[in-house]
C-alpha cells in the first residue's frame, strides 16, 4: 500500500509537535512500515482515518504512544563511548566529588534523558560505585527517562544479552552482573536501586518542571532525532535543572554550538563537555 506524501507530512507534523522528533522525507518507508503495523492492529483501513483518530479520538494519547513505541530508535549498550565516560569519571565527576566533600554536601544527582533499555544509567551507576569513596555516606540519585514505554519496562527488568554487555570490562562483569543462563546477564540489585526510571516525553510542556539541582545531565544520541528548534527547547530545560558547575554530556556527533550559548565549553582529552 502506498503512503501518499500528503498523509506522511500530516503524520510527521503531528509527531514533531508532540515529541520534537523530526523526520525527513527519506524516512517515509520507515514510518510507513510502522504506521501500517498500528493500522492493522487497530483495524484501520484508511490512513486518513488513523490520523484523525490520533488527533481527535485519542485524547489520552494511548494509540499515539503505541505508534511511538514502534518508531523510536533505541540502540544502546553498556559503556557506550567509553573514552567519553572516562572523561566523565576521571575529570568531571572527580571534580564534583572533591567540591562536594569540601562543602560537606554528599549528594550526587544525574539526569539521564533518553535512557532506552537502561544500559546507560546502569553504566553511570557502576561508575559512581567505583569512583565514590565511602559510598554509603553519600546520597545518590540517577533519574532515567524515556518516551518509549517498552524500553522503560525492559530497563526496570534489567536483564540483558551479550550484545548489550560486550563492552563491560570483565572485572565489572564479574562484580555487577549475574548470568543465570547462556546469553542472559542480570544487573545487580544494588545498581538497580540507584536508578529511578520514568516514562516521560522531554517535549511535554511540563516535563522537568519540578526537577532541580542536578550535577550531570546525560542526553546522548537523542537530540540527533530532533531539529534545532526542539533541541533548543530541551537544552534550555536541561540548563534550568542543572546546578551551577553542573555538566551536560551529549553524544559524540552532537553539539550545542547552534543551540545554546549559555554553557561554558570545556575540552577534556578530545571530548567536549558543557558546563553551567
Ligand atoms: C538511540 S537511543 C539512545 C540511548 C542512550 N542514551 C545511548 O546513548 O546509548 C535514543 C532514545 O531517546 C528516546 N527519545 C526520543 N525522543 C524522546 C523524547 N521526546 N523524550 C524522551 N525520550 C526520547 C528514544 O525512545 C530512545 O530510547
């Protein structure tokens, strides 16, 4: 079945308004495949009826959410972009820990936006456990959010396959995972307990309204799917939830240069990090 351009554009605009995710025309086949999957599931024969349903007869956004669960790209794995994580652990986190010890404020808060199936926030949990001396005297929170409900459920389960854990250093594999059967790796409960997962759309008007005082925001490989206007909206929100001196980490192909001049740019071992 063909997807007429007119309907592709209507659907694409709706998705953009609600999520910030921006699809070029070359994504028509990607969208079409998933759209028809949802139309089949709901018994819709005509695209225009499905789009009308999304706009008018889906006030709680349930069907829209099902469509988004199919459309999001959730690629992730533990210790992704290892050298950037080294910069985080050895420079930025160390600096924050030292300052906090001096201020006698033993709290660390990290916001992990677009956390997918949980590999990224659990990686940060492992790093914190390794880097913080006298861990039990600290209060640590990693808040991890994603627009896709299915990935949030998987993240809460915390069970992974070989592909996800391929970059975990062997010593950490031993220390932080159990493997009840072949190709099944379960993250330990004490790392799980560090992370609070929430289903959240970053573009929702009220998203992040009550968040504050974060030391770090990780938003890696998420903004690549947005256009500059929605990137700016999200980055402004990140700015407001970071405390002064807090850092934002983006994916290696992402930059704030066209988006925001509010952050200080720091170059650390070939990586750029942004500091409030
Ligand atoms: C490619 S994954 C990146 C996962 C992880 N950050 C990493 O770098 O390995 C992108 C994630 O961003 C999520 N995402 C996309 N748009 C979002 C939005 N508006 N609000 C929250 N999450 C979003 C997707 O569902 C997906 O799980």
